[in-house]
C-alpha cells in the first residue's frame, strides 16, 4: 500500500475542497470517503477521513499509470512510487484507454483550442498564450495521442472531478513536481479500474471507487444515491482467485459493503 489513511478534525474555516488540495486529494475522492459531510461547511470538530492510503492498481508497474476510475495518476519513479490526484474527461469527452508515451514536455504551454471545443465556446480565441487564463496551467506533458496530454490548470477546483475535455489535469504543484521528474519517452498506461484488490501484511484489502454516474452524484449531493450498474462478478472472481487457500477467511459482508458504499478507502476483507 502506498501511504496510509489519516484522520483529521475540521476547524471552523475548513472545506473539503481545501483539505483535498492540502493533502494531494481530489474533490470526489475526499467526498466519497466522507459521505454525508457538507463539503463546504463540514463544521468545527467534525471528524474527517483523509483517504491518503492507496492500493496500487493492477497494471505493469513502470512509467505512468493513470486510473480514471479513482481519479489518480501513479508514477513509478526510479526512487519509488508517487501519486497525484487528477481531473478526467467528462461525459461525452472520455479520456481514451490504452498505452501511449510522453513525446514532449513544455513549460508555459500555449493552448490551441480544438474546433470541437470552440464550437461549444465560440468566444474562445484560436490561440491562448501562457498566463493565468491558460487552462493548461504552467506545465504540460504531451501524449503520442493527438489532442491528449497531462497538464496543470488555472482552475484547481476541477482536480478530482469529471470535468475536462479528455485531458488529465493536476494541481499546479502536482504537475510541476511530475514535470521535473518524467522524461520524454516515458510509457503511459490509461486504465479504468474501479475495484482494486491486494494483499498487505497477510491480509486481503480492496478499494472500490464510485462509477461515473455515482461520482456525479457525489459532486451534486455529497453522497451516493444510486446502485452500481456494472456487475461485480469479475470482482468476486478476482477476490476468490487472490484468496487461494485463504478463501475460508474472506469476510463476505465486508466485501458486499465495500461494493455498495464505494468510499475508495482500503477495506480489509479477511477475518
């Protein structure tokens, strides 16, 4: 596991939005872990869970791995693993899945809005120069996929949400840190893995993230209101396979609760 879940007591001035950025978390990520807490006025003395512990995704562990389902990017650096909260493509502008690479890096990038975006926003100029009005922020890493990149943002509140036109957004401090480490040619894997399962110190854990429609509910209502639409059969099969001879130790009520609540928190599912 990378990092660990932490507890925090809210002060009078706290919002979940501020706590998310201060702790390298996305907005939906922190709301999912604290369903029912008012994101804007948690209230002084309210117990807040900071979901800063993560099972690694089930993918080759090198280069960059972007897991759209958890709104998170992992960079497998020579000196260890680093992770960053991300914003991803919204409905109708989904970030593509697959394998690509970083083909160039640019500080203070210039944005050339595609015609598809200018049709939505006809007031956009054909060229947006570097500066505070540039939605690419101060740094950009370009994929070997036309029109897709990892970049900063001039709207940090969009990190951890389904709000982009398919690109991957990081907090300004996050993209600067990643930009300074990643080399041109780095492999990038984009996956969509809402359920992660793994062993830690002899116990089996799972993390279950909201489906896209449920993430929208979290943004709008602060809690998940609808049931998941995807079948959990693949998750049950993987849990049984990973359990092996420890199958009798599986805590099936905990597994079912994790699949229902979808908090994104690592949950121990062995007795």
